[in-house]
C-alpha cells in the first residue's frame, strides 16, 4: 500500500535529485523508497552479520551473482585474449 509523505528539503538538493532520477529513468519517489528500504534492511542485516562490510564496498555491489565454481583465471585469460586480438 502506497502512502503519501511530505518532506522539506533544500531546493538545490531536490533539483539535483530530480535530474538524477530522470537520467536514470526512475521516479524520485522510487529512489527514496529504495534508499529508505536499504536503511531498514541494513539494520536487520547488521544484527545478523558476524562482521561489518564498509559502506564503500557495499556501494560497489552490482547485484550480479557470481557462481561459486567460477574459474576466474580462465575467464581473465579469455578476456585478455579477446581484448588483444
């Protein structure tokens, strides 16, 4: 269920956020909701984690799942072979 929320923010921040949302083909509401959800879920994850991952490392997350049996040396060799053909 969606509910309306009113926020007071700096005008410049709002303009920048709208530009960012537009350039990423997303609504500003969806971006804010995703951010708030990540904060709430972060609190739950912190309680479950044995160690803390830095915010920088978390920001690099792409959501891509890497197979546990990935042969990275072979993949790297293939990449370099293609790159320098």
